[in-house]
C-alpha cells in the first residue's frame, strides 16, 4: 500500500508497528504454525461468522433458516421473498464483506478513500466513465418495483450485519488497513452498490475494445496487410458457430432457427474492413492510444485480463444422448484467479413456492448481488459464456476550448466536477467532459493532452478529417454507460419455468452480452443470444472512428427479436465457448469480427460427437471429465513441423525427442508439454513479438529496432543498420502475442509457407537471423531448451509442465499491494496445474509474459436435469473470505484435481448434508 502520509506521531507509528507484529503472530498461530492464545480470537477469529444457534435480524417478517454443509455453503429458507433476500445480504456480509466493500469502492471510483493516493488515477478514470452514476440512474428509472424492493431488502440485511460488526470483527483486512487509514469505517450498503457491480462485470467482458486499441497501436509499425494477417477471419468451415442454421425474417426482423437466408447483407453497419476515413484517423492516434492502453491496463480487472483469452465453456446435451434420459448442462466461466473466488455458492428457497414467494434456486452469485446468477431452479438450469459482441467504440474527437466538432459545428461539452477523497492526503478535483459519443477518457492521462501530434491524419475518398491542431481527444461509447434493467433479468431467470420464460428474462439482460444456454426437467435444451448490441451507420468498430462525422454514430440496437436462438436442435447438443454465434454470411447484423477462434468449442464438439456416435451415451462423469480435457490444439498443428526440423545439437535434440511420442495432452507432470509450450512461446516471440511496437510488448523487455517513424537514413555512415533501444510497456498478462487461439489461426495460415516473411528475423552481428520457417523453429527449440534448463534444471526427466504453469491465489488489494508479511499471510499456493491456453481446461497463461496462470475455470458445475440432487459443483476457493477460516480455500485442492462436490438442492437432500444451522429471527 502507499506510504502513510498522515503525519502520525512517532509514538503512534511505533504502536502501529507493534500491532502489526501482534497480528502477524496471531495469524501464524491461528494458521497452525503454533498454538493460539486466548487473545487471538479478538484479531482473527472474531470475524468468523456465527453459523449455529440463533441471531436476531431486524426487519424479518418471520424466522429464516440458514443451513450450511461441510464446505460452509449456505442454503437459505424463508417465508417471503423480502426475508429471503434480507437474509442473503446478511449471510454474504458474514462471509465476504471485505470483498464487497473493496468492490463497491472500485465501481464508484473511491478506492483512494480506502487505500490512499496510489489509487487516484484509477479513481479518476472510473469517475470519468461514471459507473456508479449510471447504476443510480438504473435504480431510479429502469429496474422494476419488485427489483427495487429486493435490492432494498438485501441492503438491509448487509447493514444489519454491519451494525454489530466493525474493524477486525468484520475481517482481519480491516485491522491491516488501519495502519494506512486509521479509523476507516464502512458506510452503509445501498441498492446502487449492488447494481454498480454489474458495470464491473460488463467492463471485463466488454468485447473487442482491447483489440481496437491494439490494432491502432500496431499500425505504428506494421502495414494494414500485416495487421489483417494478425487478425485473421473466423474459420467458420472448421470451427462451428453456436447456432448452425436459421435466419432473420426480412419483414418481421425476427430470428427463425429453422429459417433459410434469402440473400444476406451480412454485417449491416460495417464492411468487414476499415474504411479510408477511419483508417486514416487511426494512423494519427499512436501517442494517445499508447497512453490510453496503459490507463486501461491500470483499471482493476476483477474478472480477468481482457482480450481473446478471457472466455468460458458451457454446453448442454439432450436426453437422447445421456445416460439419464434427461439433459445434462455444464458451465465453467474463465476469469481471473482471486482469493476469495469471484463466485459465491448458495441456495435461495421459499419455504412454500407461491406467486408471492416464487424462489427456489441454487447456484453461483457474486457477493454484493442478490439472487443467483448461474445455476438452476426446480424447473430449469442456465449457464453463461461471454458472447463477445462489439459493444464499445473509441471515437476520435476534434476538441477546442469551446467544445468539440460534430458535422461541421462546434458543440459544447457536457461537464461535471468530481471530488476524489484521498485517505491521508488532499482531495483532488477533476472535470469530466462528455461528448455525444461518450466521456473523454483521454483526459485522464497527461500524455493524452497532445493527442495526434506525432503522426499525419489520412483521409478517405468521402471523408475529410479536420486539421488536428492541438490534437484529437478520445471518447468512449459503451453500452454499459446507458442505464438498463439487467438486474431484472437475474430475478426473472431465477423464477423461469420454461423456455418462453427464459427468453423473456434474456430480453432484459442488456450488459454484459452473454451466451445463455438452457435445459429443463421436461427434456428441452436451448440457447439465446441476449444483449444491447449496437448497429453502426458506417464503420465496423475494428478501429477508432472519427467522432466529428455523424455517419459513424450508432444508428440503433439490434432488435431483441432478431438475436439468434434455438430450441432442441436436431444435432442434440449446444456448445458455447466464445466462438462465433452464427455464420456472418447468414446473418444481417454485425455482432463482432473479434470472436474467440473456436479451438475450445470445436474440441468440446468433437468429444461429444465421438462419444455419442454409434449409440453412445454421455454421463455426468463424462461431462465432468470433459471439463478437464487438457489437449493442445496448437500442439497438434505445430509438433509435426518441429519434429521435421534437423537438430544437430545433441543438447537440443534431447529435448526435441520429448515430442516424438507425446499425445498433445498438457498434464501437470508432462515434460513434453513443458517443452512444447516453451517452444511455442519462443516461436511467437521470434516470428511476431519482436516485430510489434513497444506498446504491445512486455514492460521492461528491450530490443534494438529501427525507429518506428522510419525518419532519416536506415543506415549509419559505416553502413550499419540505424537502430534504437526500445522497451516494452505492457503488463505481462496483457502483452502480445498472448498465444491464444487467434495466434493459432495466424500460424495455421502461414505454416505451409516456409518462406513467409513472418518467419524471417533480423538477427544480430553475432547471431544470424532466420530466413525461413524451419530456421526460426530451430531457433525457438534452442531458446526453449536453454530457458527450461535455467528454470527447471538440466535433467529433462525432472521437467514438468506444472512446475512452470503455477497458480498462486492472491487476496485482492492487500494480497497484491499490501506489506510483504500481509501478502504472505493472506495469499495461498502455488498449485502446479494441468491444462493451458485455449484448452477446454483453460488454465490460461500469456505467452508473451510467462507461464504463470492468469485466468482459470473460476467455478465448474454439471447440472443433472433428471435428478437435481445428483448435480455437482465446485468453486475455485471456498465460501469464506476470512483468512484461516476452514472454508477459505477448502475447495481449491479438489478444484485443481478436477473433482466436483455433491450439490444438494431439494430440502431432504439439503437437510442430510447440513452440518451447521443458524436461525435468524425477527
């Protein structure tokens, strides 16, 4: 955390240091290093929740039971809906209030109030976007009266817990925070705090914004043709889209899953490539986008790194292919590893299900949010993966002191002042300027003041860019900045009884746009693509657009009736894993061109088809096993070429032999998987990474390259290439090439062309560059052998993928930025993991940054619609957010092994699994 600047007296500072030592000792004792004394209860165990006996909860209309199983997972039983959600707020505050408090300060741009001056720039950016303001508008004007009532009840439950718990009685992190921010006291929870969390969820699942930035940055060094080669088209013929048929009726604008396209105008609002005006504008954008990219990186990614890597798996199999005769549904969202997990497991049950109290659902939700986000009720089950629709655009704005240019006229900014309070420091005021395209996000970085000075601005045949003068600013247009009633959808999903109800709920699911899969106890399976997805009058969203030209505005949103869906497809299964939703040739609207490339989805499809051919059936065990499939699709493509490379160095040849009998499975104990992934990482660096601009490369990694502007002679007076030292600027988990399945497609396009220019490297005086594919692959194999020798030792028999590919769970905020001793006390791990990038078992890593795990299947579930009590689930960590509580990470070891826990749902099964019961009384 930032240094304390409050000017405490030496005596007070010494006292705080002593308290820190005491707390550290207590944590060690309670954690099992020694034997705790009676006073340890006051610092650590005091925050552990009461889970047995009876507690009074003001506002209840009747008694509520909270039943917890052996993993501390609560199932709540109440007589009314309001009592149910009031109790949910109370219980989540018991387990996770620190997480909730940090999360709401983040979404409101108020982190500085907790953690000091180091968070001011992040707060300023978040205030500029105005998540909390939009959430308040949603509460005031958009969500239903019932939703408001439930949000208020939830908040009352949280606040009832806060009333009797403060400081270390809430969580040990507050004791640590007190050294920086003495006297900090959490405010009351509000309904808007819950709604604002949906904005954070939408931010990390916002679609192609990072790709939009990266393409524009890449144009500083690469040609338009080269950039297109690094963003190849989706392979529809090889990797099947989610919906494999159907069409939009041109008269009614309704999607018909059985319809036949009648001459599509695919990608309405975009041409599939950048038009001249947008391209030219993008070329004048390098300095400001470099800075904006850094600002985006600094915003807390509570769900994970944004880009082609983040995603999820879900699939549902019809009863005609299952051993139960009813559908089986699986889901595992891929998000950032966190401690505690971003998910919270629970059941919400009305004692008698009626129209007044219709809830009987269980599954995964977020601490701070009422209801169940993913799971099932007594009739249906649903899962989610990121659809990836392009729902955000960056606009270049020609600004002056009087406003901004729009269709030849100067329009005034909409402005507001924001005051950022700083713990231990002076408050900072900022002015937020907004255009009709959205807030000016470039105001949040000093480097963005000189927007567009460093490069010329081109024009297209029908687009005249204004003189750049003092430069362009950058505005953000994003669907999540428009109030919506997504929260209504959560409650509607929880009570849906059939596919019709499910689709009605999906219509309210505005942001983030998610693939929703469905199954019910009657045997139906289905899919719905929901979301508020814009239609562009001109341009396709791949590059920043000229904000001064109204032809580039969003003209409307895709009608909900026109969004793809299907019910009981003939193939008998539905797979969603961030691949294309539907073939763009058959669909008149542009959803995006920046899909995941389908490596995971097609692998899941292939495994399902191989299982059911010739009359085979899929069991719950099969669904669970499929979630842990570790096969590497890029290894299948690249390994045969690696084995054909003639390696004369015995040292390297020894490693190459590991690949000869390898089955492409990335098990934790596999030496071949370790070597292949090191080769893949070095192949990407040599072929592509070293040719990218510094804004995309790993921070601190330096190269000698030709100047990006190519100004002046390319050689010095002695005939040597004129080179400059250039160091990367990206955080390792966001750098390129990240090695995701987009890069699989890039390599697939050139692998049979051994003389393709991408295989050529510059070399140095002492080391010749590669001139073809095999030379580059040979260099990559040598580099990988050296790298693994340094990391894992000379003996290749001791190598294993898991020793490279490790997961460390870090407590948010204090576990990442707190004092070293606090991090050591709060964090857990490492675990050596199987799986890998774009595998079904998607333990993701960034090839540019290293092998550490950067995103994971954040939970896993398999729902059995024949017998809901035979469903299974697992969380990444545990129910509790309290360090040293028995349920802090009690699911992690099982999660790492691919195990799932029994998931009791019906009351008799819940009663049987209950180990602790708490009565909440009026």
